[in-house]
């Protein structure tokens, strides 16, 4: 009887671990990935122009959204990946990729 107890206990531990992992994956994402995950309404792991435009409530102009989308879509596949969005966010945080000009009076 003891020989059946160990495999049953191992199975129970594995089952509870997999349930916990599945529950963790189902939680909404937090942090910098949260806006991307929320905008990815069809859950395909990428944003199309409509999803991108919908997430830009501060500037809803469709012409500007299309221009921003084209600038961020560096591989020109018609979708924005999390990597492309992260690169665009970093570039914006770094001042848009523009280096400050030296002051000639110094």
C-alpha cells in the first residue's frame, strides 16, 4: 500500500503546481507590458493598426496614429510586436533618439 502512496503524492504535487502556473498566466499583466496586453484585443501577441490606434486615446487622430504606427513598425510587417513597442518606448524616454546639441558658448 505504501508503494502507491508515493506516486499519488507526486502526482498531486505536480497537478497543484500546474494549476498554480495556469492561474498565474491568466492574471492580467502589470508593468510596462500591461498596455500592450490590454491593447492586444485578439490575443495574437501583436498589434495591428486598429488595436494601436485604439490604445492612443491621448491623440486619437487616425492620420497621426498611422504615421506613428509606420515609424514603430521597424520590420514593416504591418504589426507591432512587444519588442518594437518596447524599443519605441525606450526611444521616447531617451528623448526621441535625439542627442542634445552642444552649446557653442560653453
